[in-house]
C-alpha cells in the first residue's frame, strides 16, 4: 500500500494562493485531492488520471488545478476563499469509467486556513 505525505498548507488571506504537495511512496495510476470541513466527511475536490485528464468539484472549478509527476501530486489553489478552509488530503486510486475511486489509505492531511 502506498504511503502519502501531504504538505504546503498554511494560513493565507482571501484571494491569495497556495500549492499543496503530496509525496507518494510507490507507483500509482490515478490520484485525487479531498478536503474535510469540521464535523463533515471528506469530499473529493479534484482528480487526475494516468494520462493527465482532470476533474473538479464545482466549488473549486476554475480556481484549483491538480497536476502530477512521477511520485508527487500537486494542488494549485488560487483565489482562495474563507470557505476553502479545511484539512486537505490526497489519495491514489483508479478510475471506473469517469468515477475516481481511491484505494489508498489516508495521510495526515495539511491544514489550509483562509482569513477574510
């Protein structure tokens, strides 16, 4: 099973940018970024397939960009909003049709806090 380590979170003001990184120990096909709000379950916000094709949740479309290289997955976050405040996690997984299915465990996540 792959081991995932997320980093890059922090405290920023609304409108600013952050780039999250996820180091993946092992090979992977597809990957995704999720976020968790306090008291809520994690939700998928971006995914990328083996060929570089990407999908985004409506809440982040046009502002966030997922990318990858051989052993890392990135999430570029622009025009951050207060409502983006959450803990962000990456996963690796597969696509079944157009649906991304994570099959890795969870890392420790990285906290992103956006102030107004």
